C-alpha cells in the first residue's frame, strides 16, 4: 500500500487514511513534485470517489498555503484544468479556495462566480453569491471616489442578501450584510440605523459562538465588529461637553488606534480601517475639534513626547486645522442634512446646488438652499414625480395595478411632498371640445391656480394611436398654456430599453397640437429603469415644455 501508482486499487478506507497524518505518512515521504502530480490526478479524476477528491483538494490547498506548492499550480488546477463535477461539496470547496487568489486573477475568478450564480444547486449558487458579495466589499475599499465606493457597497449588499435568501442558516452572509449596512449607514450619517445594526451584529456573533460545535467566529469577524464599535465611540464624542478633557483625549486616542491597528492583521481590515478614517473620522475630527485647538495644545505640552497619545494629538491638531478637510466636511454635512430634510429631491441636484455656495459657513447661503428646495417649482415637481415613480417600482402591489390605482399612489406622494393635486378632475374640454373630460393628475398652486398636468397611461408596447390620443388630450385640456406638463408611461414591456427607443423616435416624429421646436435629454436622473426626456413646443408665441417619463413596471 506504499505505491501511489496503485492508488486506484486501494480500498476507500486506505485512500482516506493517506490524507490523515496520524494514520499514514506516505505523502510526506514523497518529493513535492510527485505529491503535487498525484493530488492533481486524484482531484481531476471523474471516476474517483467524490469525498476522496475533496480530501485531495483540501490537502493540495494546505500545501499551497504552506508555500510548498506554487500559487500558479493552484490557479492552473482551479481555473484552467477544472471540469464541473456535479458534486455540491467539491464545487463549494473550489469556490472558497478561488477567493484566496482573487487579487492574482480577479477577472477570471469573478467570471466564474458570475457563471456559477446560474448553477442548478442552490448551495453552489448561494456560495457564489456570497463570494461576489465579498468581492465587491473588497472592491469598495480600494475606490477613491465616494460614489463608486457607495455603489460597490450597494452591490456587495445585494449579492450577500441574495446569498442568504438562497438557503437557510447563512450566518456568515448575515454577518457581512450587517457589516456592509453599517459602512453605508456611517457614510450616510444614519446614526439610528447604525446603532441598531451594530447591536444585531453583536447578537449574531454571540449566537455563532454559543451554538457552534467548533469556533466558527473568525478573527476577521471579531476585528470588524471591534472596529465598528470603536467608530461608534468616536462618533458620539462631543468635546464641548467634556469635563475631564485629559481622560477623554486619552480614550479617544485608544479607540482611534483600535481602528488603525486592525490594518496590520488583515489586508481587508486595512482597507476598511483606512476608509473609515479617511471618509468619516477625519471629517468628524475636523468639525468637532476645530474650536478645541487650545485644549489640544495644552494636552500636547502635558504628555510624553514619545507616547502614542502625543503622536495622536499632533495628528488631531493637523486635521482640525486643515481648512480643506474642514470645508469638505461641512459640505458633506450640509448635503446630508438637505437629503434628510428633502428626501424627494434628487441627490445629484442637491449636491450641485451646494457646490454653488461660495462660503459654506454663511447662514444666508444655507437658508437660500432650503428656500430653493421648498419652493413650488417645476424642478422640485419633477424630482418628486421621479421619487414617486421609484416608490411605485418598489411597491409590489402596484406591479399589476390599474392605471387609476397607480395614479392615486403617485398623487398621494405628491400631496405628502407639498404639491396640491386632484386626480381624475373634471377640467378643460374633451377631445371633441364639447364637454368636460378627465385628466389624471392636476397639480395646483397653493392659491388653487393651475400649475401642471400629469397625464398617465399603462403601456406594454408602442400603441401609436393610443399614445398620440393621450398626448393631444393633455394639450387640449391645458386651457391656460402651462409652462411644464407631464406624460407618465407605466411600462409593462418585456424589453424596456427597446420600448424607450421606439417611444423617443415616435415623440420626435409626432404631429403635436403645437409645433415641436426641440427634443432634449434630461440629465441628472441616472436610472436604467426610469427614463426622462422633454419636448419643447411653441404655443402662441410662448415656449412650453412636455416632460416624458417612462417607468419600468414589468
């Protein structure tokens, strides 16, 4: 039984024993090239017992981790030579091991994960989604751009949620769902959500530890939790309320290094720690300690020049006096407050308006922004309509609803945002011009004067005569000649993008009651499933506009 060339003739028990160091040391006596060749043959042999193949793969990967087998050989095995086995546990073992080499062959490994998401076995599908979640967490923490960072975190969260929903008891996915949610909440300044998810993270770690047969709570998970706890302590620090500022500076130093020192333990920790410090802690320090320089200087003169606290205080003073960090932190704070106050206003528009402010600490400039977003303006109405469409998409009960039900929902959200409206109002004239007819949503000013008309319709394809009737109907009902009106299409087309292209072509060629001057794309709404454009018309010597909005409800 010492000849590896006769391995295929061995009993299952003997084959198992070869991978157990306590029972057999045959493999340890071989030179590494012989061992490597033998293991690869066993792993790739479709006629071999699947459990033996899994044991061989585990043994092979241990030798790679010990750097006895080169990383390239592992990549060749897992990427180039691998053929699908149909065995769940062997495929899952492969998926887990691939992540160890993600930085070396990121594109190839990512493609494999994406392909395995379509696997017929839910366990394999769930595992692939889980590692895609980790991949995008990894990607997020190397992004310098804030929007790209948030986008990667959002995608990570989507994959992790999908992984958890595939099979039961995915506590590993649940842990990272909470962690990624916390990172998003930190950047958005949602303190209440952060507190809640951090508490659930602690409960989850305790549950894992309490009910697991072995220690499944990894140092990585514990370190992430400690990092977030340290951030929480820093976040709630209010230096203006400190009674014993010497003690508070010491504690602040401790929790800061609790986060910073994680970077020496794990590369993923390093990125998360750096992002927390750069994106959240430094702006927080700049805002909180800008008025506390005297206290910082006094404490610097008291502590040992070789101590960590001395080093931290010098760093804190540098951040607190950095005008660029302070200004950026103030801008971010203003944007967050405006987003919280005006949730229906498009975030991009808020950011663009804030950029126009020359002095962020000027009270009049800030008040002007509140007036802009509170104003009864067409820009704000467009934002609210788009926001209402997003809510409509997210509410499953309106997927197969009637046009009137959808209009009532949109109308209620417009009312909540402060736009007075009535649905199905008798106003204007019919198509024939003889009797009053119905318009879908009639938005009025606070003094009840007409402001805008929203004509909505359900469409599953481009029905030209039906669409043309509604467009002309809107112009006929508008007896005043309002500056902006809306056509809102609830699309149930199976190919939304193609439908939108055909819709755009039609509205550029349609013969309107008032001549078409120009077709324009509307910028600032970067959604794949909601599209916006507008047409400019000449009405009795005045320019009027018609917004066209299509929302995918397929």
